[in-house]
């Protein structure tokens, strides 16, 4: 490279100034400088077997931390964590949103010369496509789970609508009953399929597993309850119907006492069917109900919907004869969140999950009545059904832009959160 002659004196002047400054002790480099804080060290992260990405909190143990949160940062495999509380030896942290095995976790402290050495930690995906499904598996009906953790629903896959059973390992089995108006393989053959091999509707408002592992189904526009044996390739049969002609069934639940509880629109009643006799008993209660849940620990029934001009959840005790006690307001959803209640389900520790059409998608109500959005920012919007397997997995049905059947990792279903309520 060539320099213009008039630049050479300037370059020499800068070099001379640099060496003079070093000699006078004005250099920005100080060979005797020591960082005021030691390099932080991670010695453990709890739970030791990993946790969920972007969810709740983990405990990071080590040394060289600071009790001042704004002096600390933490990173999980390239995604920052959120420090909720800190001491010199412990951080309470919401993990980063990246999932993976053995993610490198590093901590930094202001005033320390180096980041900590990385600590490997596993973060699992909190929600995703249920095994055997993808974004072309659009559920038209909530899911039900049998005693072997098989799930049952109706799925529209690229225009073909079928009752579908999915085993825990993702093996998919489809009942061959046709959907209404389904064309025959021969485009020249316009004959409709026989009625007994055609499903009544392409979507149902609820599906439950009943006696003999039969499917019990309701349809939002009518008052009848249907049953179907999966795999018989036949139309649903009528099991019973309410004597309330205006009832439009939205949701059902079996209790432990031999009753099927039914709620819906346009009846201002909670309906109880005795399974053995299929007889109906009605309990007056004013509201337009979208959902019903049973909490077996306390033998209680919960209904959710438009009650007292707000989206609310009400609780009823059930006596030894199967009758409802006086109801009481359990949680005023509309006073705290947007959207409409779509589903209710209890965890074994008494936490209530409320599926909804709002931004939160699922809201978590603790027995203390404290509440929070469930897995905020980490689950899809549009929840219209939630049900349990017998392990840590819930099955969540989504409609709308993210329509899909999903697993939701509950970790251990009783974890209220290390740093939560």
C-alpha cells in the first residue's frame, strides 16, 4: 500500500504520541488490572433431569453470583433466561425458549472478566404436535383418552374426515365410516353411501369415553347424546336425549357415581343422566354454559360459561344421592381475562385449567384462587379442548390459525412452580 507523502509526518506523530503516553502511564491497557468480581461458576441446575423451555422456573446453583438481579445474565443455548430472584449462590430463572438436549448454559456477572464455563442442561418443548399428527391434521372435535392412553377424535386431513385413534407412540388408526356427502372413488358414481355407514355430523361439540370403552358424543345444535364403537365403521346411534327441546349440548363429563353431566345453551339447567337407566334429572341454574368439569377429590361439579353477564366458573357439591347443592362463584374469568371459556379440566392437586378463545389460550387457577396465564408465550392460541393422559401429558385441541392436535408437557402435573404461587 502506498501513502501520500503528506500523511507520513502525521503517522509518525501518532506513533510518537502513543509511545510517549505509554511511558507517562496514560495507556488504556493496565497489566496490573484485576476485575472487581470473580468469574461466576454454575455447579448445578434443578430439576436435574431437565425442564421445559420458556416455562416457570429452574434453580441455578453456583458461586460468584450477585444478589442484584440487574448485575446478572444467563443464557440457555443461545436464548436468554429471565432471572426472577438472585443471591450470591443461587438464581431462580425462567429458562430460555429454545428446547434441546445438553444445551450450554452460561452465566455472566457485571464486573467479572469472563463468562462462566458452560453447564449442559436439557429443556423440553412444552407444547407441540401430538405424535402421529402434523399441521394437516385438523381436529373437528375435542379429544378423549382411554385407559391405555389412546386418544380419540375426528380429524379432517386434507378434506378426508375420519374418526381417528392415536396410540401413545403415534400409531394412527382410522374408523372407515364416511363423512356426510363423501364422494365415491369413481367420479361417475354419484350414489350416496348408505346411511348406516355415514357419520351424522363432521364435527361434535364433545367426545367422552364411556362404558365398554364406547365413544359418547354431543352435537352443539341439538339435545341428543350419541354413542359409537370405534372401528365398527358404522354411524353413531342415539343413546339418550334431553326432554328440554331447546337444549344445545356443548359439553359432558362422567363422574365417579354413575352419572353423566351435560350442559349447553338455551336451557338454564344442568342436566344429569343416570348411565344405567339413561334417565334425566335437571337442576335449575341460569346461564349459557360452554363447559363442565368434575373434580373427583371433592365430588364437585364445575360449570363455565356466560353467567351473570360475565364468563364465570361456578362450583357445586354433589351429595350421596347425586344431587347438586347450592352453587357458588368459583372464579370470575371475565373480570380478569378476555375471550370465552371453552373447556375446564382439573389436575389432581386441585389446579383448574381453563381453555379459552382469548390471548392466554389456557389460564391456570390455583386452589388459593390465584391465577396466571398457563405457559405464557409458549402455547398456541385457540384451545377448545383439554384432556389428560395418565402421565404428565395433556392433549390439547386447537382451532383457528394453528388448528392441530397437540401434546402439552405438564412435567409432573402437580408442580405449582419453584417460584410460582
